């Protein structure tokens, strides 16, 4: 499923291109720190687990969100 990053400047969420099969895989992963430019404000944003959100579409069509363990 899709992983989003939280821009520290404008506060919007944007797709990172990082994909996980399940929320459990996201929670158990270790993500090497990198950065990307926010497509909305163009500020370089750290791609670290505490700034990420993982969206999973369940069989019943509901979307669940799992955020990085240290998201403020």
C-alpha cells in the first residue's frame, strides 16, 4: 500500500513512492533516512519513519492509517 510523508513546512501529506504490503511490515521496517522535496511547497522534507503514514485498504473497503511510531 501507499506510504505518505508529512511536510514539516506546509503540513501536507504527499506520496513517497515507498510501498509496503501490510501495516505490520511498515511497523516492523527500518527506513534509512533520506529526503524528498514536497510537491506542494518544494521544501526538502526528511523521509524518516516518524514523519510517515501508511494507508491500507481493507477487504471491506475501509482505509486504515498507521503512522510512524514517534509522530508528534
